[in-house]
């Protein structure tokens, strides 16, 4: 009795295994490694025949695919894309010959300007008010839209100068993954590196963030870039681009409540800056 010999498709199976290895990364709309799928039809074939293979590969997205940074730190969208902003941390470094750990109780302020408009407050408070998991700002940008950042702190009961990403003095800068913070000494090796910034740096002092994110670094109390204390960690923000709305119900205010549900606060439509970010907008 003759039987039909069935051939296996080892190459196809190997590729499937490789693609499935990245399955956990496929949960994100912007994977950190290439992921994809492969199918063979028919799944079993006779010796000497070939199946039809169909595959799809999703490559990682990068900031450069949707926007660019106009030095020292203006974000410019090149297509319709969402941008969200979160606080990483804040603290003013003391400087009396040598740097000392940041004073995380200093009151600081971060502001944002869309398309050159007046700067609106994103954050006011100290490190104890920072929650990196909460969104301070979410906005769907159009191609050509610009986003600038600025900040200052309270010194001896008065505001320090207000520095922005439009300033040519490089007090506020924006860096992408793999770029180096331009300090006099490698920041990662310094004892005064703030704990909130350390997870965002590699041992080579290069920025380590997602491929769709931008790290915004601010220096408030020093203006001489050759000083050790000019360390770009007085206020740190993380801006992230995404093709989908990133609001998962935690809101886009400082207190993490969606500004589309104004309640007690004076919030605005979702996607706009909420000037009452420190007020609980929702009556629970």
C-alpha cells in the first residue's frame, strides 16, 4: 500500500518561533524590538511541493518617525500624533565649591507652550508632589505643531529667572535615547546624581528611555555650564509620542484625574493643560 509522504516546513517553523519570541512586546503599539507573524498554507504539503508563506513584521517606531527636536529642545511634530508629558522629578542642587544632593523640598514650576503661545503651568510643587505615573498633559498634535517647555524655582521667597527650550543659553534641553547629558563631568558617576534621574541614565551617562520618548532636562540655579553644579536635574520631564490616546483613566492632571470631568476644579477639555492640576477634579 502506498502512502503519501508528508513534508515538514522547518524553515517556516523556525521563523514562527522567532516571531513568537517577541510576542510579549507586541502588546504595545510601538514595540521595542521587531515583532510579527508568519502563516503557511497549506500547513502540510507533499514532498516536492511548496506552501505559500505570508508574513508581517512591525518594526520599532522612533521619535524621528513622527517628530524632531529643534535645539535646544523644541519638539516639532511631522505628522498627526499624540504627545503626553509626565514629571520624572525635581530638586535644586546646592553648590558651595562642590555639588551636594538636590534639595527635593524646593518649590519648582514647569510650564508648556503650544505653537508659541503663552506658557501654561504643568506643575508646581516639590519632589513630594511628583507622581511619575500620572500624565500632566496629553494632546493630539498636527504636523507642524511645536511644543516648548520652561521652568523656574522659588529662591528666598522670589521666583528665579524663567528658562525655556527657546532660550539659547541651554538651560533647558531635550534629549533622545542614546544621547549624552552635556555636563562637565559624567553625571552617572557623581554622588549627587538625583535618585529620580538615575533610572533614565546608563553607566556611560547616556540617556536610556523608550524610542518614542524625549527627556526634558532643566537647570535653574546655575548659569555657568562649566560648574559641577550645572547638572540638568533641577526639573526633569518625560514627553512620549504615541499613535493612540495614552490616557488609561488616570487622567492628564497633576492629581491624575481626567480634566474632562471637571467636578471641583477648573479643568478644560481633555488634551488641554489643566491650570487646577493640584485640585481633585472628581468628587469621589
